[in-house]
C-alpha cells in the first residue's frame, strides 16, 4: 500500500463514526465475550499468528498500555470497510496507531 493510501486510511480511521450495526448487537444475558474473542470472531482471524496478535492486543488493553477505545474504533473501522476479511486492515491500522503512542506491537 502506498504511503498516501495508508495515510488516507488512517485519516479515515480517526474520522470514522464509531457506530456499527454489528456493535449494536446485544450480548446474551449471562455471557460476557472477552475482547480477544470478539476481535478474533469479528475480524475473522484464521491463522495462529493472527490469534496471537489479537491476544497481545487484548493483553495490552487489559494492562492499560493500549487504549480500549482506540482498539474498538479501529475494529469497527476495519469491519465496516473489509466485510470479507477485515483482519489485515485492522492489524495495519492498529500498528500505526500504536507506534504513534510508543506501544510496540
């Protein structure tokens, strides 16, 4: 992806609305989905390295090293734009945002 396209993608990420039809789906009573599970399912993670990356993201959110709102907005942005397989877009955009915060992903 060219630098200009990547810049535009990140700009859209920052300016994208946070609401999503998928985000509005209620969680069944008595069931709480972990962040890692929600990311793996919504982003359609398929390979072990993808699930490891998402586990790492969830850990960084739990420890406070990575803002949960940033992960949520990046997640929603990625699933809105890549309906078939949103993981790669999420990973690229989140790495850029994490780098800006000084967080190593």
